C-alpha cells in the first residue's frame, strides 16, 4: 500500500503547527513519525486478524467430491454366463364337464400340461445350480438353457421350502460360476446388479441399490413347513416374472442374493424386489449337497419386537432387541435358563432387532452348535451359552444320503 501525504501544514481543532521555522519542522517530523507508526500498527493488526479469520473458513468449507461412478460392464461380462434360464413342465389333472341339452355331465378328468419359467445361478463348475423352490416345485421335467443357448436336462438334488431355495444339477463340466459373497457385510445404498430371464428375455441385467435388509414379507407359503425363514435383501433393481432364482451381485461380481419376489399388486415390477441373502443360500446349498437336506438348529423361543412402551417398562433408553413371549420347554433356550419376559439382544455378538434378523443368524448354525446369547433381565445384561437343538429336540444331523 502506498500513502501520499502533503507536508504543508498540520491542522486540527486542538493543534495548529506552522512550518515556518526549524523548531516547528522538527516537531512536525516527530509527530509524523508517531502517526506513521500508529498507522502501521493498526494496519498490521487488521491484516493479521483478517488472515486468522479467513484461514479456518477455508478449512471448514466442505469440499465437493463427485460420486463414484460404478461401471457394471465388467461385472456383467464375468457373471452373466453363470445365470441360466430354467423351464419346467408339469401335468395337472382337471375335472372335465360337458354341457348336453342344458345338463352338465361329468366326463371324468383331463390331463393338462403346464410350463413355468425362472432363473438359476451356477455355483459349481460341474453343474450344480441354485434356484427358488417355487421355480421347480412339482416339476416333472426341467430344462436348463445356458447363456450360449445350449439346452440341457436337469434334475432336482434337494429343496428347502422354509427358505424357498432348491438345488438342481445338469451334467456338464467347465461351467462359469459366480462365487458367494458375504451378504452380512453388504450395506444399504450399495450398488447391485440383478441378472435373470424376465418374461423369457434371456440374459437380462438391471441395476439398482440395496434399499433395506432383513425384510420379512410373509410371502413364503408352504403347508407343513414348521417355520419359514424370511430375511430378504430389498433392492430397487428391476425384477419381474422369470427373474426368480436369478443372481443379485455386488460391484465385485460376488453373489450376495438369490432374487425371489417382487412387491406388486399386478405381478409387474413397481419399484421393490427381494432376494434371499447369500449367507443363507450358501448354507442351504451346502447342506443339500452334503446331507440331502438342510440341517437347522432352533433356539426354542417365541418373540415379539420391542415397542417404545415396552422399552419404557423394561427401563431401556430406546427400543431394541426382541421380547421373549414364550420359552418352549426342553428346547435350547429353556435349558440355558432363558425365561419369558427376557429381552434377547444379541446372538453370537450380532444384534437382533427383528424376528427376521434373529432367524437369519440362527439359520447359519447346526444342531449341536454352541451359541452365545445376550439378554436383558431386570435391567441387567446377562449372557448364556446354549446348545442348539433340531426340530425333534436333539442334536442329531438328519441325512438323506
């Protein structure tokens, strides 16, 4: 900064100095030096204050970072060959009537052939395929079409109506597979691909994100099934009729779910679809291939989600966990000392805030496995070690091999 001053006179209401003699000039120089020093000090303080005030603002200003662009083309290329088209054929007997001069005459029954379609995921190079139970249920003939349009007959290895999963097999080798990923580590908002065959349009890929986890939709309806296991991954990837049994993969090409259902009133995609988590699918398929049937352990409790009112009565700061409404006698929870009125908080260190999340966690274990549970009783968190039992009340593994 440059300051120009004129030294003709210094005039103010209190002081008047005339530059007429040497003494006045000396006094003026002293006064000017004092004024200059004062101005310099004020300017220095002002600049310093501005600098100190400005720097933190620069640091606190949020830096915009563009969202990561996910290119699914490589993922699609490495996984699409491992998703197959499934066609099933079944015969049903239906009553046959004939109208004769206004009279309905019973003519017995007629055999009618029906076809159904779905998808499947190759999980081993020698031809094992995971799909939905409802895709192959009651099928008399199953045909699998690979992505290269090659058709092969298939047969059922085993089914699990409780999770709506099934394993079928084709006689082939050297097939492309999709490796199982860990659905437990999948995060809400994570991008995913749904691969399947909607409306018989083979090798269709759609993209979306994970919208929610541990959804219980009460859509698995199978008479005779003791307890269904629903802990779906919800996604907005477009899924339609024919996608059932197809793959839900992450951006690393890992299988994190088996597409199963959509939420729709007319059978067409409306923005919500659901997939069975890969942690469940992996255990079910391994059990079917190893034992011919799924080995499942049970806690032996009836539970309800904790409401705000119940949490207040239990002295909890916020509602979480599961209220144990009933302990089944002689089952695992009963033998470990759990009682009605306890609040189940964790199973093997995993928080359980819904029936679906509890069933998903317990479904990963076998009869005879020891599990640590944490529960709330009289305002205190306690732990218990329990041994899971099967549906018959023992620790035996039921093999159909």
